[in-house]
């Protein structure tokens, strides 16, 4: 898609005739929150394959130990409604439930991967940490202290508070 603009009918603006308008407190808060989100990055522990669903030896779906499903768009549309989190199940138990449901829906079989974890192994995985994307902040002209560059935070809230302080935003 290309867009073309003609400047032949352009009219110069006189900034002296513009009326300034103050954004609402709500709009300012949303903009500040968006600025903070730009510079916050999760560090998620690596996830591996739990199982594959196969039809006639062909892989039609891959499930991770977290229970995430990777499949084609065509199959995704067919199985979307059967992949709810009915009972709050997580991790390998969720992956097993979903793999079984997909296999039943498409007439396939579940083949567990060598990298499949037990529920106990999965529950002992390292927690998600949060970091400040100091490279992005520096590209936008902010100075990021060394201690912030090397710190990982135990929650998104703590990372947001640090970023808010760096941006000069009172309430992060």
C-alpha cells in the first residue's frame, strides 16, 4: 500500500493562532504508562517441547512445557474453542490436557518429547525476571546508570518504578 500526498494545496500554519489544549490527567497517565511499558522487558526462562500431535507421522501441533500450542492457522481455527483453561491447570498438566484434546479432535496421536518435564520439574523453574531495556532508553536520549543496566527485578512493578524514576514520572 502506498500513500501519496500533494503539497500543491498546502496552507502554512501560523503557530501564533493555535490554541493550546491541556491533556486530561487520565490521558497523561496513559501516555506515561505507555512510555514505561516501552522500556520494560521480561526475561522468561527457556521453554522446551512437551509433546507433538501427529497424524500419520506428520506433526500437526507442538506443545511446550508451559502448555503453549503451535500449529497451522487452518488447524488453529478448528481447535481454538477446545483449548480453554477450564480448571486453572498449568504447565505440563495443561500441555497434556491440550495435546489430548487436539489429538481427539483431529484423529491424531500424542507423542511425548524427550524434553517433556514433569509437573514438579516445571514448578521448580526459575521465575520470570524483568529488566530495563537500557539500549532502547539510550537510543531515545535517556541516561541509564550502570546499576540499572545490570539489575533484574522480581516483578514488573519494580521495573516500572525504576523506569518511571528515570523518566521523571512521579507515579510509575
